[in-house]
C-alpha cells in the first residue's frame, strides 16, 4: 500500500501522542520508509501544529481560494504565532495557517512591520534594583575617597570574571527572533555548559594589592585549576 501525506501525518500524530521527540519520530519513520519518509522539517512543523492544539491531519477545506489571503483574520493569526514563539519560521507559519510564503512575507513586513534580528550579547542581565545599587555604591565611593583625590584609592581592588567556553552553544542564526516595530532590541546573557572551558578574571588595582588578592584566590579556591588565567591592568 502506498502511503500518502495524510497517512504519514497520522503516524506523526500517533508518535506525538506517544511522547516521542521530533528526532525519535523522524528516525522511526526513516528506518521504516527510507526515502519515502517525510523530512525532519515536515515532522518538526507538524509537531508544532499539534502542540498548538490542532488534532486534524487533513488539509483545511476551502470553498475556492480567495484572491488574497492577506485578511485581518490571517494577520491576527500570524501576530499570535509570533507572540507565542519569537523563533517561529516561515515554514511553521505556512504549516499552521496554510498560506503561501509570499502572503506570509507580505503580512510580516507590510502589515505587522516585524523584522528578525539577532539578540545582542550582554555580560549580565541586571534588574533596575541592581543597576541602582551599583550607581549608589559608586556615589558612596566618590564621596568616601574625595572624588578620587584621596591616596586611599590605591587600596581599591576591583574586577570581574567569566567562563570562556570552547564552543558557542547557540549560533547567531539560532538566536534570531521576530521583533515588532515599537519593541526594544532583544538581548541575551550568554550562558552555556561545555566540558572544555576556562575561567578568565580581569582585575584593576595597584600591583601590591593584586599580588595579595591573587594569592588569596589560589589559597582559598576549591580545586583551583592551573589553567585559571588571572589578568590585571
């Protein structure tokens, strides 16, 4: 028996209800039907459709195709898809709403005025309270050290540290998100785990203070790695 698209969709839906992952579903189909099996992108798209609550595996019936599908209902539907998933792709929108790539492009750029951009990397994601605390601390230090004219400033030690990983956990393309016209550009704090990583510490103080602090770190840090890099300027 020759399987058609709806047959494969039924199998994908069955695997979805079984709790299989997208990759497990694709691997199972590929092992059974080889080159006749649907692609991984098709499996992924239908998983996304089922995740949104749709249970039908049949193409949506239409009494004649309208001259244009760029209507308020479709525009609002695309808007909701973007709000639910800022990483949603053209193909996922096409599979969910059954509209052409051309119509999707028109809705996105002419009606919703959205664009897909990469998240800007930031070292720390501070709350307003944390930002205020840092400003207050700086003001306190300026007052304590007489606007920096006191010789006691040479006893100040400041610095920061960060893990540097052997690979980038998420590519720029993977981090792209849809942004509406009146929204701020997205940011992300890069955090990832890798079996290969190195700690980088940067510090600023007079030389004698740095030597003291470096010795304290080495004597007190549990499992101090010999590859730990300590920079100062």
